[in-house]
C-alpha cells in the first residue's frame, strides 16, 4: 500500500490519494488445487430503524376526512397532524371515533363514503413493508503449477434479494490468469476477468417521491396499514391509476416497488498482460498493458399516475446506454545491483501512455400511448434525448531510484513528467517528484533488550491532478452551448464563465513523518504517522463584473492545508501453544484548513476565514451568544441575515479494533469501528418533526392545538432592547441586545410546521460519534482425519455483520456520515463453507 501523493509520483493523478497494489493467487508447482466457497447471509432484523409515533393520524390541525384523494380541504394538505387515534366514541357502531377514509365503502343510497373507525392500523408499517434480505455468494477456483509457470481459473456468483420488495441484484464473474516462462529470459504474467452485474430493480435514496421511506415513514400516517395497500391499482383502472390514500402528492410504496422500476445491466471486462525480459542478472525490460472496458444499459419504467414533484405521469420509458474503455501501457527498464554488503541500488525508468473514452446516449419518451408498454416507439410526443462523448489521453515518462546503504538506510527517489489533453496547451505538461528516507535503527544500533524493532521514516512528494473536472475532459475549453429554440429554430449560447488561458495544474505537496517500534520480540508494535498536505493552484470560479461580458472567471486560486495523524497499535497479548490472541487497534484524524484566500484581500472564502477549518457548519436560525433560541414577537423562530458558526462536520477521530482469538481448530474474529466527534445533519429527523411522525411530537400541546388552542411557548428568549450589527462576512461587530424569556404562546402544530422544532433537536445536527460491531466470525477447521481422502482442508464459519451500533443520533445509522433516507440499517447473520481438494 502506497499512501498519499507518493503514489501519485509513480501512478500519476490516479494515485494522488494513494494506491493499493495486490498480488493475485497463483497455482503451486506440480499440484492441482480446487477450492469451493459458499456463503449465505440473511438480513433478519434492524440495528437502526426510524421510530414513528402511532398516536395521531393523517390530517392537519386535528382534522381529517377523506374526500377524493386530492389532499386538499378536510384531507389536511398531506400532513400527519390529524386527529388522535383510538379514541372511544359510544355513539358509533365500532365504539371508536369514525371518519371517511380512502378505503371507506360507498353507501349505495347516499353515494357517500361510510365513515370507518379512526384507529392505529399502521403501528408496524416499516416491518410489514420490508422483507428478509438474502445475500448468497458461491465461488469455485482451480489452480495448478509446473516448472514453466502457474495457472488459475475462478468463477463467482453473487445473488442479493433486497429488503425492499421486488428489488435484487446479481453479479457473476469469471477470471483466468497465470504466469509462464516463454523462454529462458522471457516470462509472461496475464489475467483476464469478465463481470456481469444486473438488476431488474434497485431502490432509490434521497429525499423525494421515488424513495420508499419518503412515502413510508414521512408521509403516511399510522391510521393506514401498509398491507392494505398491497393491491396498488384502483379497481377497474388497473395500469392507469394507483390506489393510495393520497392521489396528488404521495405514492403508494407497493406501487413504487412493483411499477417504478430502475433496472440495469453492466458488462465489465478488465485484464492485463506483462512481458518481462531479463537481459542479464542485473538488467531487465518489462512491457505492461492493462485495460478496463464496460458497457451498461439502464432503463427507468415510470407508470401511469406516478406522482413526481411537478407532474403526475402519463407513463414514461427512459433508456441510458453507455460505453467506457481505458488502456494503460508501460515500457519499463529496471537495473538492480548490489555493490558489496553496504550498498545496493534499484533503478527503474519507464514511459507510459493512458487513454480513456466514455460515450453515452440517453433517450426518453414523452408520455406513453399504450399504458404499461415500455418501448421507445410507444411515445405520445417526439422522443427526447442527449448524448455524451468524453476522451482524454496522458503521456508520461517516469523514473525511480531505490538505494540501500549500510544495511539500515533506505532512500527512494521518484520523478514523473505528464503531458495531458485536459489542460490548456501552454501548461499541459508538468513534472512531479518525491523523495523518501527511512532508517531501520534496530539493524544498526544497540538498543535496550525490550526494543525488538525500530524504524524512522520521512517523505516529501508533489503531485499534479492534471484535469479541471474529472468528469469533463473539455473543461479547459470555451465552447458554445445549446440554447432555446425560437419558432423551432435552434440557437447557441456563449458561456458566461471566462476560462483563463494561464491555467496550470492543481497541485498537492505532501510531507509525511513516522516511525515503527516493536517491543518484547515484536509482541507489541506501534506505527505512528504525521502528514501534512498543501493544496494550491486549485480551480475556482471567481465572480467578476458583468461589464466584462462574463459573470465569472475560471482560474487558479486559494491554498488549503490538510494534516493529520495515524496510529496503529498491534500485538499478541497471548501467544501460547494452543491459544493465541492477535489484536490491532488503529485510529486517525485529518482536517482541512484554509491557508490563503488568494482573491480576497480580507482572507475569506464565503464565511470561512484563513486559518479556519473548511468543514465549519453555519445555520441561519438566530441564537444568543450562549446558544438559546431567539424568537420574534409572534413566538416563531427568528433568523439572521448571515449564517452563524455552529460546529464542524468532520470527526475528531476515526478508529477500528480487530481481534482474532484462536484455540486449536477454532477461531473467533471480532471487528468494531466507529468515529468520535463531528456533526451529521439528519434529513430524516427534520422531516419527521416537520411532518408530524416523530415520536417527540406526541405531547399535550398537540392535543391543545387539535382543539384550536395556542398554548405552546418555545424555549428561548426574545430581544427586549438593543440591536446587533454584522460585517459583510457575518461576524458580529457590535451587539447591544438585551434578552427576556419568550412568553408568547403559539399553536403547537403551526410552530412545528414552521420550524420543525429545530431548536429542540440541536437544529438536526447530531453527534457523529458511534461504535459499531462490524463483524463477528466463528470458524471451525474440520480435523484432517474427518476429511482425509475427500478434502485437503475444510472449514465452516458462522458470521454476523452489523450486529449492533451505539450512537447518539436517533432513527438513522451514522455509518454513511450523511443521512439521505437510506434503507434502515439491518444486521446480517449467516454461514460460510470452504473446502479445498
């Protein structure tokens, strides 16, 4: 593993964040080995699932009566601020309060809907909607080796049944590879892999109509049993109109799962071939080629009556086809020589060429003539579409020197020169070097007996990214864009951003220092690293006067610094004949600061000033210096003209702890990890409080609001006198305000619909601290006399993943470090079988 920009000096911009080099399995000489592996995991229960209230149903201000599904009038505007559920009423046939609902029968005499009991039918909607997920993985491989080389072939298939109904994924792969001595001085190493991934439907995330949780948790009341919506077509209007409690704003989750289908098929081939010619014992030449190619076809089937934000669908079918290809070629010369016992050198020089091409075509209908017939030919209006073509090429020469001196000093020097097609011609060539020095002091110095190993290291590297936008190789070119049509006559528009002809590559300079110490015959090992990166020549759009003919200019600007620490402590607390305990604990921290706002003499980018971290959070809700909420005279939350600093997003520390305990043929592996500090914004919790589904909204103030009374007083203060003045960056320059407790009562429901109760929930920024039991594996290797004559080795493992989590954020799993209405976090348990023969 190569860390940070030092890898970029060898692998170009692709390695700017580090590189992982891996060696695939190879066959053993003279022996055929076959390995079978089968794993089945079940997602059976939740580690974190949103908990919704089941006391109040659909509606607004305590009122609800279904009319026609429009959501208007007595249907309450789509809110979950309706009447209280399960209220006794002896005057009704059911003995409960009754009101017309979406599934009410029609009275044949009056033609009106018959009121039904207003009860909490949907207490378990989440569990009743999701299903048990299954992940099944099966693989087989065979390898053999001879005097001339080795050969390996492998096949793998993975099937996943999603926890969301009607979702799933299949992934199949096949690989073949090996090494062969073509001639006494010429060898070959090659591998080819084919992978096919396909799904008829995969779930969407993010706040919006296609998301299951959007419809299931945020905007469906506990008065509705999700199981009653399994028949999702309106009787007599199958294929045309979905059946739901609301026909204007929200979708039936079962309708989304079974009719709004997102499918794709992706074929991926990648491989490499390396020819190594050994001129003599010290000098060799290597020619290496590697490629990656994929093609994918995705389609979206949008049914009639699907409700988006701005339209109700007449049906649509969209097809997205894309192809990608890249090839990397290297010609490398290597010279390796030992000059006695005290000095050795390894010199590498090479030239490389990298080419990549991406093209795609997107086509969509504009309404379907025939419902449920998903074809591009079945369009009401002319087809709409777009196409994309992106190509880029980079040519490189590079070199590396590894020198060893005195048996304990190691020097590494690298240099690389790239010339790329993604920058202006005047500055599209650039050089970046690196240097590293390490000393294994334990090989030269007499150290205390307790110290078994001691190594110090340091490195410096500079890397250029080589492109302005990784997804747009033409971002350095000023071109016309397609404008609107005038009387069906197309037009072109000139961009409003001026691209500076003096652009140079964005650059990262990195310095790293560290050391490793092993104690007590390496029973305890500590690896410590400190690193600092300087990012400069970044590409920034800077606003400029429109009198120039442009609104902004793209140029090199601003300097950032990223620095942090990494620690890894490992060892063997117990290492006996039959029992062994191996443990590793790693933790790290990294933050990014603004060092120089080059285009602002005041030293600001937005509201962040030089010397401050870039992950600062600002909120516009008005607060006192000690953090109390400030209200207006009407009792509602006050706001500031500028965002005020609230906290930081990035964690203070990220950590992981791995343990392996082995007793004879039995082993137990445990892995936990997590983060400490930082804030995560929760969209899920904010929308639950806003819409009325959060458990915290169950309060006597809600009953008062249902009765039409304003009795809720928000905790905080009002400004009794004085004023506050801000500078242009939002900093307070004078503050003469005096505060008094807020005493203005408001309608609780109106208050929540206006503020989401943000001041009660830390403005929906929650601590990102968590600890997760990532994996627990119990493995038993069968005794050799049990499998003798059948297998050479066999084992069975019982696996648990994502078993539990301890966190401070409610309703969501902070593992993703953001909340985008993901599927609830679930634990997995299963079994794995592995045999060799």
